[in-house]
């Protein structure tokens, strides 16, 4: 049984001669928040629409819960909740009345589904405020409440914090995290805001011009892009042996045949360099580096940083 809630293979979308999504391989693990990060127009919404069957796939495949979505739509889509672009509600009705209509249209079985969904997103049940009087943050919350009415296993949220003020962003972030941690939902969320994805996501996919440049866990990405000692030597295996035995270094990674990253920056590099030289290991260079996530995104996307 697949441990991926979503697995896309060589997913491609073309409009005429223009390729907007190019051979994307996407892996969203069950029970985790996956952040799809990229500039506006990078292909994020197009990927989500293909997963949801809102637009046809040019080539490639998408499996949801281990099943190819083609031909299985009636079995798979009831297990998904989604917000793609701006949710449409009746402005002259309250939030509760809007959700009651959508619950009937969807055929949501649970009699208290509307009340529970509103509680999860922190909106009042049966209040008198009309949707037209809602703040943007309340509208976004109601959209998410609508997406979880039928208690789906998977949520697909396209830019859910877009246009919100800092307080609204923090509130939306908090209950998205709650949906994952306390309610066990798998969540695929898109954003062009690096700081939001870094605070929210367990895993991340970086997309630029329709190409998925990298997939990684957030913790691994942060580890690779923080303070570290970059050590270039003539003999990496022998260096590792010396570091482990004489300096008890355990937190490191091998970059290539001559380069190591050491994540314990409190080490005495003068002493290490001297010891390596005595072991007939040539130290080509050593120094402290302090890369940021923004530096990394600029590097791999080859241009301006993401907001």
C-alpha cells in the first residue's frame, strides 16, 4: 500500500505549444503538510487543477491514495476537499446558511457537519453576520470550512493566505496546522511566500517555470541551509574517520568526493586542520558558511528570491 496521498509521475500540461507544467514528479506523504512553493505563474494552480480533474492532463499520471485517478474519480474525489482560487458564496446569506446549502448539494451525511466545520476554523455557528460583511480572513476560513464539510482525508489549498494581513495569515496558518496535527489531514498547499511555507510545511516542492526543481523535507532543507563548516580535503573517507574518532563529530554530510559539511560550528577548526595535516590529508579549504533559505531559492531558481 502506497504511503503517498498524492503521487504524480511525469505530469505535463501544454496549451498549444506552451508547456506550463513540465514532467513533474510530486510525492505528498500521508498525514503531512506539503508546501508547493513558487512565484505567481510557476504552475502551482495548474498542478492542483490536474490532480482534481478540473483540467485535462496532457501527459503523465496522478495517483491519489495509491489509485490512478483516471476512471476512479467517483471513488477518489469524495475523499478530497479543495479550495482553488476564490471560493464562491452567497453574499446575502450567513456563513452557516451558505455551508448548509453546500452540505445539501454535496450530500454530506453527518447532521452536525456544518457546526463541526465552523468550530474547526474558529467561526461562530448560526450567527447573524452576512457573508458580504465578512473580512477577507473570515472568507478564507469559511472556504476551508466548506472544504472540510465532508471530513475529507486530503485537503488541496491554493494560496489560502493570499491577500490576508499578518494577523489573518497567522490565524489561517494556525488552523491549517491544527487540521494536520489534531485531525490527521494530509494537506497540499501552494504559496509564493517563502516565510509562510517554511513555518507551515513538513515537506516542500520548489517549482519554477513549470519545472519541479527540488523536493525535500523542511527539516532537511533548513539543515542544509544554515550555519555549517565547509571543509574541502584530499581524502574524504580518511577525514571522516579522523573526525569521528578524534573529535567525535557525528553531524556532517558528504557533498562530493572532496567536500564535507560539518554542522557543529563550535568545533576548533585550527585543531582539526592541524590533525588532518598530521594524518597526511591535504586541507584545500575550510570556513564557516551561513546560507539562508532565501539564498538557496535564489540559487536554484536562478533569479530573484521568492517573497
